[in-house]
């Protein structure tokens, strides 16, 4: 499938694209394979391999400054969500100027942006199908969602073989993040018939493969289901939004250094139980519960997700030094997250504290 990349680049009428990636993807050899395909077709490619995990405003500026000196005419995001976010963030600044905070929200880019092609090497963020770049403020660590329809990839190339080089832990955490995307987009307030088609198909594909990923014996078909499921989850988010699991996860990442997928996975079952108080959300979960693999032995969505977290051996909140004394501060951070505003049930400060407390207590009891 990667051999189709030159065709994609020609389709967006590019002759000198910037390929944005990171050192790990370079070391895996995927970038060289892409370059071989592109250069064989006479395309001149500029490589930027300094994308950082959880990109910040300053790391986006570094990419933009490099791109500005290279006379490029398109951008290829090649890697995981961080490479995608760096590529999209670079596109904002390169074409529209200013700072990333100027684009916090949606639709604030007034000028055309460069054509963008997305090539994911993980199965998690679904960033290849979203018009948002997620960028953290260097000082406050607040994660900003900067979106614009012009930032959406013109084309996304999905090749499951590119995901085979992921470390097992990365595959598990990105897979759980994709599962959270499917479940949160399915019940969020802006859900609609289009987003729910994507949410349900995404969940169906992810549910049938995620335990094999956790077990470390995923086949190429399983990886294909994970990658397509992640992309469809991205489409679901693009047409709706997320919810409280992501709102509670972001402060854990910012203040206690949990990776995003880890934080979301720990909080997700507690958010599902909270959301089941809403009749419409509970009905939607019921539809999706019928897609949980029969052999799992679980009929309840929250219990099944709890099972996945336990099976994956994810370290609990206490392992990161989180105590009851931290919950009010975390809840305050969660209440400021944009995604929480789209949860099917309004989440007050005390509700956020309870969600964190439930996660802290549940993990302590299972230890």
C-alpha cells in the first residue's frame, strides 16, 4: 500500500512535499521506504524528523521555521498522532502566521493551507481523519485543540504493515485510545446519524481485535481492523466530539506524566458508568455491547473496558503518586477541558472529583 504514496502526492499536485515524522519512525525504516517510492517517481522530498511526543507550541514553531526555508508545496504527516499534529500545526503557522493559540478552537485560519496527506503508523489517534491539531502550551501544559476544515488531510494512506514496528506497549495504549474515541463519540451531545455510523463500525472493528493486540498475537488482519477502526473513530470525532474520559485524562497527562492512552483507559470505565445514568447514552451503549466479542464473557461495557485495562497491566493512579489530596486540583483542570462540555451528562466539579476517586479506589482494590 505504501507504494501508492507517489500517486497520492501527484493527486494533490505536489512536487516538493515536506515529510514530517520522528526519530523512531526513521529508525524503523518506514521513512526510507517512503522516500524510495517517492524519489523513484521523480518527486523531491524534504524530511523533518524532529516531531516530539505531545507537541508543544515551541516544537510546532521549530517545524514551521524549518519548513519556511525549504520552498515546499505540500505536507505529509508520517507517523503517530504527534507527527500528524506537528504537521498540521506547522501548516497553520506556515500559511496563516501568528501563534498556535491564535487557532485554539475552530475555523480561525483565514488563508488557504497547503495540501496535506496523512500516513499513520499507529492505530490510535485517528488524527489522519481529523481537522484538529492537538498542541500543548509550553508553560501551562494545557492541551489546545486547533481545528479548521482546511487542515484536514486531502488523502489518508492506511497500510497495516506500517503498524507492525510499533512497540507492543504503544500498540496497546493507542488501541485503547481508539476504543475510547469510538465510545465517547458514540454518546457525546453533538452525535448525529453520520458520526454514529462511524462510531459503531469503528467499535465493531476495534472490539474484535483489541484483546489480540493486548495479548501480543495480533495478525495482519487484526492490525488492519485496528487501523481502520482508529481512522473511523477519527471520522466520528470529526463529525461529533468526545467527552469526560478525555477531559479527565488530559490533566493526568499534564500534571503526572501519564501517557494519553494510559490516562484515557484508566478513566473510561468510570465515565461510562456515570454516563449510563442518561437514558439515551445507556441505549447507545446497549447497542454497542452487542458487539463485544462473545468469548469475552462480558455483557456490560464498563466491566469489559475494566477487564481490558486489567489485562493490559496498566499501572494505577496511585503508582504515579496520585492521592486523594490531588483530586480537587485534577478536577479543576478537567473542568477547563473543552471535550468535557460535550459529555452526555453535565459534569460538575464534584462529579469530576468522584470520577477520579472511583478510579483511584477501583485500582487500589484490584491491586
